[in-house]
C-alpha cells in the first residue's frame, strides 16, 4: 500500500531508526549483571498486573472504545498483557480473543479470567503478526507497538484481521518516558524517545490506512507507595542492579523529582495528562 507521507518523510524508516537508537542507548547503559531473559516480562508481570489493577475500569480507552462495540462482536486484544481489558470487553461482546506472546503475562491474564469467571475469552500465545490468520470484528492494541521495530507488518496485519474497525491506544510518548528525567539524572544524558502515537498515525497514513486520532485524558502512569518501591522501579527502568553508590544517586534523584501526593503516594513531576486513541475502518480504505 502507498499513502500520504507527512512532510514527505519515510515514517516507517523514522520509526525503525527511533526504535534502534533507543534500544542501542539502553543496551549501552545496561549493567552487565542486569538480568537477561528470553521473556522480558519474566519476574515483572506480577508487578505490572498490580499497577494495572490500581487503574479503575472502564478507563479512558475503554470509555472511548465501548460505544463502537456490538454484542455480536469478536474482539481481538493484540498484546493483551495481564488482561486488564478482558472483564469490560467480555461483558459487552460475544467473544474476546486475547493474543499475548509472553508466558509470564499469560499467567496473570489467566488469573484474571479465572477470578472474573470469564467464559467467552480465548487466549492465543501468538506474536503479531500471527503465524496463522486470526480474524475478528474489531481489533485493539493498547501500549504495545512502542517495542515493535517493524511496525508496518504489525499495522497491516491488524488492518487485515478486523472486519469492521481497528483501535490503537498509545501515549504521545512511551509511558516510561515519564521517568526520563531520572535517566538523565543518573546516566548523565537525555533518554532517547521511542516512537509513539504521532509517529504511529504518520506510519498508518504512509501505509494507506487513513486513521483518525482523538486525545483522551489519563491519570499519571507512575506512582509509588514508598521510597523503596520508587527506587526499585526506577532502578529497573534504568537497567541497573542494586549497588549502594548508584542507589544513593537514585534516592537523590527520587527526592528531587518525585512529589508526595495528597493520598501519600509518590509520583514524578509533569506526568502526561493525555493519551491518544487512533482508529480506522478497513472498509473505508481507498
């Protein structure tokens, strides 16, 4: 497919380069002792699930999505993660197919299915694009494509899998970018950004997928119950292992860059206030 190149730029190449640059910077700063695992969510999925469960549902994405769904729909949740959206989706559609390649994430996802007593959810341990076609009425993907180097095939497969509509939920920056000030404080250089919503919209139009975008308000992505909790999470985001000298610097950064909220939790300054919902209908493609 050939579409509109905003500013005559090759946005698929820009996306690929932003991904490569961010990954190279991260790997260069990674502590050699930092755990490497074939599943990057191993040991982290439970923490991620707990953070997700603190966000009440329906959230901004679900409030924007639910009016577009029908009781007869099959919804593909691409990169379903720990299953945060399965209960609100399963309550209003015929079937949800949760597509999640991470075994650690699927453990948490299956727990949600059991705890919520969901009878109309099918779990697929596929990457995207999948090895075998998966078709539904509506395809959604929330906060997934930041970590996809070649986003063209991802979007094309999503477009091809949906009979009626596709919906992406993305930050204007990668959610972890809210902690970029800590990276600079500890590593001494600005954190390079991953591509996000605006780049995704430009890539879609370049592919000939003429999507629209709306902004929705969001709560802050990060909050910490204690300073120890903050140091642990920030250390992980900085790709470091425990070290007294480094941890002292992280504590200094946290003291300078976190604010105590009215509820007693700690949160970074200047977190994003909006995210983007990008949607399109495959049937309207020229």
